[in-house]
């Protein structure tokens, strides 16, 4: 079933000129089939209190000035982007970039900002104390190892550098928000907890976000920033488990022991071939890959050891476990075949969990989602609900409302050395995301917070 979109009429693209919201609404029904059943969100309307909050926000001069200021701050965000991108932040080595980000937070007024025990940068912008605590975040780390050339280069209107969009752009949008909120003296009802997290990429295992939620039970919701097309709202967290599998045997001479000694490399090869032939469901989307493989010591040696790393993901925990079991069965079968060839049982395979990301989902009718949908509709954007594996997996797994939205700009080449971002009118995305945030925490004498305190909800 196709999703239906109703585009608001006569709406202008520029936030600073939007007079008032009209009755039309872009339904949050366009979903990726691999993540959602379309009927779950089709033909749904945003609740009246959300529409009313946005009507008040967009009519308020202080909000319009703030959104204008986001546009006017665009060049500052480009300077920040160049600065932070050129500070490398490999997994588990994010400290230098963290310190630079911390310095920027303090310069922008969050003098109590700190780096926690895991390496996250945290700074609280207090509201009036009458609303929720909303975490707004982007991650510090990139996938690139130490020593990668992270200099920013410009070609044909695009900026190129490893990690420039994933997720350094998100960091700079956080700084821009803080700058304009302070300059415009915006008093929110709820608190905004600004965070630059560690451990989002590779085997970081979401360690930064896990630490934040373990130590800050006061957080009532999260809005994360990642590279995403305008109108995209991530509401599902794809779970993953990663294993290292080690094959070990006696080894031997390639000629003298041939036929009598099993090869760890051959056993691994048999396993990889079996795993590659596994079939997985397209809904719920379930995937695997043998990401790395190595072994052996010399070309004329029957390998005594080989190892591989495998990534398993699914939008459904049950399918994840099923696939994991089938992969282990394939490994066992491969070991048996290699042992049978040598008429022995000396080849073994062991596995250990090296990474785990919990999965979860924010319901499509949650107020945090409807706020993002309404922000999109106010500028004529249709909303695409989607899933993925991000820092938001952690709060979602805990039942805490969380979404991930874009910070503006066109992006591409993720996790590649030629990663790029086109910042032409990227401020529009930063405006849109900030409007969502303001609706959730509320603005003094303008609108009440849409996001409820968890303590009150319970």
C-alpha cells in the first residue's frame, strides 16, 4: 500500500516568512518497506496539540528571529566544520576533537560543560525548570583510522574530507543552535543537554550513549543529528551483533602434512562459502557480512590459525537470533568437513561477541515523531520514516522517545575517503531540526513543551 501525502498549500520555503500553519499536513506514511509495514502509519493525522504548538511557535517573533539567526549563522558553521573535520577522531581516540568541541561549548556560554568518563562532551543549557530534559546530540568519532588525511578540500561547490558529513556536520549544527539561542535570548521551558558522543562507529558499541543514559536518568527524550535527506526521520534502531570466529588446529608442512592435517584457512573458507549462501528475509530486513578474514603464517604452511569477523543485523530481535544460530551451524559444519577430509578432529572453531547494539523503535504516533512531521510539513516537506543503526538505538531500547534527523546539506560518500557535503542552503535543515527541538522543550510565553517528563508519564 502506498503512502499518501498532502502538501500544505501556499507555504513558503523560508521559515522566517512562514505566516501560520495551514490545515494541510504531510502524513508520516512514506516508509521503507524493509523497515515498516506501511499500514502502521498510513492515514494518520498529527494530534491537535502538536498543530497548535507549531502555530504558536511560527507566529512568535522570538522564534522567527531565532530561525533567521540560524540562516545568518551559516558561515560560522562552515568555519566550525573545517576546524573540527581536520581534527582526526578515530574510534576510541576521539579525545582531541572532544577537547576542541568542549572549548567551543564553553566559549558559547556552557561554562560547566565537561568530558565524562567515557569521553563524551556534555553541556546543559538550562530552561525554566518547567519542562522535560531533551538530549540533542551528534557523534565525535569517524570510521577512519589514525593517520588518515582529514584535510578539507573544496571542488565544484562541495567540501570533501573523511567524516565531514558523518557526523562532523551534526556537531557544527549543535554549536550553531547554542550560539543563536543565546544571542536571541531564547528561554526554553525544558532543559537542553548538548552532547558530542563517542563510540558510535565501528566497534565503539555505542559506549558513549550507553554511558550517557546510565548516568543521566533525567533525560526524557533524544533528538540526534546525522547526515540525512530533508524530511527524513529515523524512528527505528536496527539491532546488531558482531562476532570474531577463530579457527585453530595443529598446522603443518604444506607438502609433508598434506592430507593428514586440517587447515584453519580452508576451514574458514568453507565456513564463509556456507554463510554466503544463507537466505535472509527482506522484511524484517536482516543482513550479514564477513567483514574481515585473515590467517596463516607462510605460503608453504598449512595454517594453524585463521580468524574472521562477522556483522549480523536485523530490524527484529528474533530474526537476529535465528540468523546468528544459522551462522554458527554453518561454521560447525565447515569444521566437520575440513576435519573429515583429513580424517581427524583436530580443527576447532570458537567465537566471541565483540560488539552488540540493542534495537528498538519509537512509535510513529509518539509526540516526538509528530513534532518532526509537523516541522517538515510547515515547509512543504513530506516525511520519510526510516530505520538504521545510530546512537538513538540506546534510548529506543530503553523505551525513551528518540529520533534522528538531518542537520541540512546534501551529503554522500559516507565512510569513504572522498566523503562530501554540499552546504548550499544547508541552514534550512538546521532551522527545521531546531524548530522540532523547540516544540519539544517549549518556549517561554510562546508554547508549552510537547515532550512529557518521564517521571510524570509514569
